[in-house]
């Protein structure tokens, strides 16, 4: 019986509208169709084989574990995955990919190729719609096999013979040297005509061409190019092409603590994550993606910046109600499994800063002028002017009480600062002196109320003693210069108090010293702990480089690169005790700072030879 692998055992394939996770043993355990945020057709990742999977690999004894591939890789700079098995009877290769959509249905293509000897193979396809809840009606339609339930239909096309057993569609076949056997599933709304017959070999050529051409745009050619390009490809794969929206991750409810409750749906567009992703894309040559994101932003916010949400659906939807899928046991028993995200209704003042910073960077790098984007920026500052002193839930979306988070105030300062610069450059009209004064007032308050003089460090929130890794962004945002003693003191305090034994950074202490009744309580309103946050660990490497400790920065960066799985992917966090990746996967918020840190270290010459 197959069970979901370790999070880092998966590779990503996708078509820039949805994505699948493929395990080392050739099993697709996660796929939502037709969009990232649609119901899963394969949800075995969060349950068992009963909740849907598709395995293609060397035949193995019934009831035995399917053998993992002996090696796998992406084919060049692409999102085409190759997995190879060496068996007693020969070697076989499986090529997995999803062709970028044009006018065809969403497809997942699996091509089995014989390399040497003669290898007996098996495809086992168990489709379960609605996140493993619904068993579809599976039947033949001519030479095709179709599964139908409610609004969905999925069509299987292959030249191999197929048969049904135990509510699963099987194919048994043998491949020799040079033999190729293709399998394709295509989604279509069940009330429409069948999708066109796929052409797997032609689709493979066009998919490789697409990625090769896209990567050629990259302007980074430094020593970390392999890691940077793989991260850029991953970010591109997380972009919903029709609208330009960028999902934080293609999965839901992969736990931040194995067996715990910190399980969230990340298949939406966080303004913060999308803005920093835009920043990385712009600085590596990808203007078209930046333009598309800006257009998505303008549509999502529309004429209502006062009711700005921290996240939206990938087409700009506002309603993201959170629910629990009680029939799924969760990844390694981590419950609940959630869809939707209740944090959409939170107040997070820092997103104003990230948005304005992204718009500012687009302007500075020559992105074509958009008058409404500049008008929106002014409206956002008008809102901040009246609300920046409010408490909020902060960057980490705490589900405990609101606070005056220092990072939120710093990013409010960033929003005002970048807008002041826009006015000073004569690119837009606004109340320059009033907003200069506002900028100074925010700065003065943060330095007065968010700084602990005795410990020489900024703190998580006004009046608190806790630290927060988001404080590492203070020098990166230009709030204070890197050589300021308060910046250096904060970096060193975080190193002392928020790093794990292996040198990676926690977001914040999940438990405070004591609550009002004398018992320890979690400051974020949630039970349990979490792993080291990879983005924060990259931020520390950035800061160390900025304050001149470049060798230390490089060593930390290369330790972080070593956490990537065998195909270069990162989840959200690292569990130091279990020595494994945790959280949703792959995570944009991990790959973006990887790119940023690589750019900084390359510019400083702080890299190994």
C-alpha cells in the first residue's frame, strides 16, 4: 500500500494554471483540476490511496511498496521531469510534464521510455473527485476512458490496454530499448464535448521549447545560476497565466508541525508574497510577469483600497471562506485539512508597504506607466495616513490578539517613503510636506516604542520582549542603515534567541514566558510549535552580508541551498529535529529570498570557488 512520501520526495510539474506533485516512486499524489484552487482529483497526499493517485512505474508485488526511482532530474532548464529506475531486467525512464495551455484542455502527460533490457511496467490510476470524497463513474468512450462526476470529467488516453479492478484503472505492459508508451489525462467540464485527442510527443517538444525560451530571458549569470533559475522556474509555475495572480504554494494543509494543527491552504494570491515575487522577477529580467501582476492587482483592488484584503483568489476573488475536510486524515495524521483561508479578513498593515515597494520597483525599472497604478498608490497612502497607528495581525497572520507589530509599522514607513520619492521625482502629485512629516512620525515612533534600549534590539511589537525574524528586513527596506548599532544589535539578538542548533531562523518564539494565569501561552493563538522558517533564514544571510560578515553570510546561504531536495525545491520550513522539510510545497516565499540572497552575494563577491 502506497503512503505519501516525505514532502521533499516530491517534484513539481505544472502548466501555469495548476500543478501536480510527483513522488520518487512515480506516484502523482496531488493534482487540482482545472485550476490551482479547484478540488483535487488526486488527494492521496493528504490521505491514502483511497483518496486518489496515479502511479506509473516498474511492476512490483501486490501489497509491496512501489520502488523509488534510482535517479531523477528536470530536463535542462525546464519543468519536464525525468525519473529512472534500474531493475534486474533493465532500465526504464518516465517523462512527466504538463503542457502550457493554449487552446487545449489541461493535460498531464506521462511517457514511459525503455532504456535497456525489457521491463514490465504498470499504470494504476484511481481518480477521486472533490478531494477524495467522490467516486466517479468510469467507462469507455470508444478507445478512450472517461471518469465523470458532477461538473468534472477526466479523460485517459493511451495505446496501452486498460482494465478496471477495485475501482482503479490499470495498464500492464513491457518496454524494451527505445520503446515509448504515452499516457495522458485531460480535464473538461462534464457537460461539454470530449477534449481533443492529445499528441504527447508534440506536446513534449513544445513544453521544452517554452521553458527554454522563457529561461533565456534571465539576466542573472552568477555563480548560483542553477539555484536561481530553478527558483525562477518554480515561481513561474506558481503563476496563474490567465490573470497574472501568483499562488503562495500549489498545496493545502501540508503541516508546519508533523501531526499538528498548523495546516493552511496556500493556493491563493497573498499580496505580500506576490509583491516580493514580482520584485525578484523584475530584478532578473522578467518584465512581462511584472506587468501581468500589476494588472491583476489593479483588478483585484478595483476602486476599493479602503477594504484591501491581504489575499485574493487567483482571479481576484474576495470570498475565501475556510472549511475543514473531515474525511481526509491529513498528511501523516496532521489535522485538520483546511480549504479556503480565514486569514483573508485580517488587517495586516505591512501589505501596503510591500505593494507600494513592488509598484515603486516596477516604476524604477522602466515598467510602462499606468496612471491608475499611481492613483492607487496615492489612495493606499491616504488610507495608511488614517490607520497606521492601529494594531493588526502582522506579517505572520497570528490568530491571537492584535498588536502594534514593529514590522507592520516599518512597512507603513516604506509605503510612505516610496510615495514621497515618487512625488519628489515629479512623477505624481501629492501632499509632499504632509507625507514627509508622516514618514518622519512613523520612523520616530518605531524607534521610540519598538526598540529595547537595554538589550539593543528592536522587538516584535511595542512594549514586548519577544523578537521577530521580520525585524531582519529593517536594513533591507532602508529604514535604518546596516551599520546602525540598533540594526547590528537586532541581528545579533535574533542569532542568539531565534536560531536553531543548525543555524536556521525561527519566525518568533511560539510560546511566551507566561500568560495571565502564570501558564505558558502561544503568542500566535495556536497550539504546538513549528519549524525554522526558510525565508527568515535567507533574510539573516542577507543582513550578515550587509553588515560586512560576508563569509558567514555565504556559509549560511550554502547551508540553506543544501536543504533543497534533489530537484532544487523548498517547502516553507525546516524541521531541525526530524531533519526534513515541512509546510506547503514548493513555497514561493522560500524561493524568492533564495534569489534575492544570491543576487546580493554575487554583487558583493561573497561566494565560493
